[in-house]
C-alpha cells in the first residue's frame, strides 16, 4: 500500500498579536502566522488573520483537509468527508459491536483508515462506498474503550503506528496485525507510569525517530529508532502552557506545534523550535480545547508535502 496523507514572537490566534514573549532565549525572527484546521469542541478552519473561514459540527476528534479541499472528520460515532459547501460525500457509521471511533486518515489508494475502540478494537480500511476492505486487530491491553488507543496512522512502509495509552506504548503493526515494533513511553526519564505518560499522537519522522505527545504528563518527547529518548519538552520549558497535550504536528521547517485539549481558555496551541523556543501560539476561541488540528499555511505559503500529525 502506498503512503497515506498524514507521512515565540507571538501570533496569538484571533488577535494575531505580533508582540514577542519577553523572556531570555526566545526566538527573534519575523512574526509567524498560520491558517489551520481545528478539531475538538469546535470544528473550523481559521485563517492567518484569525477569521473563521469555515465551520462545521463540533465534538470532532481527528481530521484532515484533503488535497481536493474537502475535510475528513472523525467523530465518536462516525467519519465523514464534507465539502466546503457542507455536503457529505463520504460517511462511515461506527460498528455496533464497538463504542467509539478514535481517528481517521485518507490513504493514497482513496480508501479511509478508521480506528474503532470497544469490545473489538481494530483498524479498518474502508472504501469509498463505506465498505470494510481490510481489518487489523489491535492489542491495547485494556478493556477501557476510551483509553485503548488514539491517533493511529499508516506509515510509508504500509505498517500502522498505534499509540496505546494504558499500555504506555507505541506499537507498530504490519497489515496482518502482527506487532513488529514497540516503543515504551513510561521511561524513568519521563517520570514513569506515575507521571501518566500516556501516548496520544505519534509522528514517525523521515529519519526514523518518533515524536509523541504524552497527555497527562504534560510532555512531548522524541524517541530514536531504538526507543531511546532523544528530546523532550516539559511544562517548565513552555511556562505551563501544556494542558493535556493531545494533537501535534511536525512542520516542514522542523518546528513542532502542540495542542492542549484541557485548555478551555487562553493559549491552546504552541509552536516550538528544536531549541524549545516558543515561536507562535494561538488563543483563538474556536481552538479552545483542541483535540487535534492541521496547520495549513505559514505566512501565506501552504505547508508542503503530507502533514505529519
């Protein structure tokens, strides 16, 4: 199977403030502006100047702006592809034996990847007619449906990278469902299990490393190919702005954007460079409680390639 679509001077959300955060060591560069899709309590596309370009039903969990301009959105009970005119052109309803849908992703072959949680946790490949054409049985190590898994993605090699929260592990499955690799997130250097280093979003980079948001521990970590800790960012690095970091995206310039699901007010999205300097934030009201997101443009230019999120 081919690769899927999925791999601070302060610009404050709808205010688009250009005032830099005044603390030592922060980046000094031209102000950054982004347009972006947000999923969570609200589902919307926000322009670089903070205007709402498009809005749809809230309560969303995952999604992508597709190359054709449509928006693929996962809700707890369904996945839909919606045009900018809000016409539904694809839909899948959750199987009755399961209780939640977690994530979705459009594949290059035109099919759609969907994660179902519940009595039969699994990845589904669904064709354009809503028919299941392939199933990968997951091994989450818990019957707690809501805590079984989150942002599963297909990798370029055709395998699937799946975060399992209560297993404190990223598991790589081949298309037959065999686990071919595991990265543990409950490392002592991250605070162990007591810190609740639950993996949520996992991004496989071109160099083989993996960037992971670690929800309740309020950290973001990068692991090497062998599972060793390469880089981490904690709340001490971002002045307490992490509040249950869930969604994340690695941009083409190497920066990492992180969204805080528990940020009901104030700053909910933070962009960091590799030196852990804050280079952009958003406090847009429609991005409050952001579950996941997609950065679309940076200073008027589209983010190139496939979004790593």
